[in-house]
């Protein structure tokens, strides 16, 4: 079907931005809507906090593995084509998740949803390719803001649905929206021309997959099996061996899965590290707050309270993205990065040093989410500016892979704290996290936020 506008028409830029924003909103909505239900899923299936953390991690693991492949395929075969493939697979995962009968099937269907994360670099690449240069920063900021918008809608609507019906209903209700998104993408988005290139780096993909899989299994099982147990030590060794093999394979590949030359540019290297640790801290928070708000060892509030308490922070996230794009266009990347990381740290310290209450969680959430949005938007602009236009999909895919890895590590670490310092509570099937568990999570988040600020101070606009 022929799109209604041509690529130079400002009306197309507006319509395309709406559709691309809807892609991000839908994926983030689906991820966030399940957050208020994590304690309920844990109780229904009678599983530990480590298994519960895999509900988030399974999506991120697949996303981390497949995102570079999708980004490279988008550059080689066309970004619109890859988006349609990803949305179709994502739709299948959403539909099936609502009918999961146990934790195993739920994790499998959630893994299919990992393809949704692979669409993010395609969105940025289409903006870089089809939008006028002067509109790119604000468009990137708008897309970044949709992470907050999707999270806001997901947490609020998800907590309401979970409170009235069940966590399964969240998937049943979002499935039609995904199919509508598939149709809109097919109608509105103009195809990007494919370019000649070598076949996909299958050896690199295999080595990367084995590296991440070994790493995540070691993190997930280490807390229960013991870090000095033979199985965990073997997984750590496998992570090192496969990681070294991956670096070797990528160094000689004609079209590497991950362009490791990126790390030779200091601003990009800083952006990759910041992306990893900020998302790690964010997902630790996402994993922890529902327990702090709902469990009897925390505030003991109903599921609907999760959405209401987290909503102001998500609004701050949504507003901060476009504002950051305008700020970068006027004053440069460095001021935005320093401001964002400072807000992030202040929010983390509020979580750590003040007692849990609704007011504290709201204020800390606003500061933390605003800082996260500003920092990650500035990060994305750094990577897009550093990449050649033809490689934007691949480079932003590498950046999102670093974020996905952080998102994988975060819930596992938080889950280890929440499980390792859990107590039995009358009336609850599974043990619930203790006050000490919450404190340790916030200590870790504060340390990561401080590291973000120190790295942001190294950014120089003359180098971006």
C-alpha cells in the first residue's frame, strides 16, 4: 500500500512520529502493565522472587540478543519491513501470554515479546533517515518521552485492571491495540531503501547469545545455588570464554553483529556505559516498588495504589524527553547529561534516606524519572550524532543492547536482594521482602546513580 505522503512532506514527519511514538508507547505499556501484578503472579504460581524477576528479564534477554540483528537487518533490508516482522511476532507473544498456565509458558511467551525492544533502534534510524536534521533532536526527545508515557499508562491502567480483574486481562486488552499498530505501520511509514551488504553475522550472534545466556543464568541462580558452587563457577567461566570468542569473531567479521569500533569514540563509550547502568537502576526500581507498595512488609496498599503513586514520575519522564531535545539543540549535550544524572542521584538518595511513605515515593519518583529521561535522551543523541546515516540502525541497536543488558541485570540483582532477605507473612503463600531488602536495593541504585553523574561530567560537547 502506498503511503499517503512523500518523505519530504512535513505532514508525513508528523504522522510518522505519531506512529513511531505509538510503537514505543505500546511496547512500554505492555511491559509496565505487568509490574503491579508481580507479587500476585508470584503468589499464584508459588514461585520465588528470582523466578519472578525472570518475567521482566526474559523479555530483555531476547531483546538484547535480537536487537543488533534487527538493527543490522533494518539497514540492509529496509527498516519498515523489519518493523512489520517484529510487530507480528510481538503480537503473537502478547496474545499467548494471556493464556499462560504456569511460569514456564509465561516466560516463553514473554520471550517472544523481546522482539518489541528490537523496534526501538528502527524508530531512531527512521527519524535520522527521513526527518530534516533540525527536527531530529526534538523527534528523538519525543520518542524518548514515549517511554514515560507508555510506562505511565501501563502502570496506571495495569494496576486498575489487575485490581478489578486479573493480570491475564492486561494481555487480553492490549492485543487488539498491537494489531492496530501493525496496520498503521503498514499504511503510514515509507519504506527505506535497502542497501547491499554481507550476510548476517551468524557466528557472532551465536557467541553473543551464549555469552548473555551464561551471564544471566549465573546471576539468576547464583543467589540460591551459591556463588562458589561448581555450576555457577562453570557458568562464569563460560561467560568469559564465550565473551572472548565473541570479541574475536566480531574483529574479523565482514559485517559484524556489533560494530566494536564504536567504543573507540569516548563519548559513545560513555553513552553505552551510562545507558547500561541507568536502565539497570531503573529496572531495579521497577522490580522493587510494587513489593514496597503492596506487600504487608511495606505500605500494604492495594494494587491500584502502585499506578497512582508511580504516575507522577511517569508524567515527569514524559515531559522531560522533548524538553531535553530542545535543551540539547540550544545548550549542547553536556548540560543535559549533568542535569539528568544529578536529578537521578537526588531521587535515589530520597528513596534511600527517607522512610517509605506515599509522599516520599511520589517526590523521589518524579526526580528519578525526570533524571532518567533527560540522561537517556542525551545519550541517544550522542550515539545518533556519532553514527553515519547508513549505520544508524546498527549503532542505535548496540546502544539499546547495552540498555537491555542493564535491564536484564537490574531485576535479577533486585530479585536476589528481595528473595535473600525475605520473611514469611501470614496469609501469603510466598515469603515477602523485608525492610532490609528494600534498603539494600536503594543502596545499589544510589551507587549506580552516583556513577552516572561522574561519567556525565566526562562528556564534552566538542567531542559529540
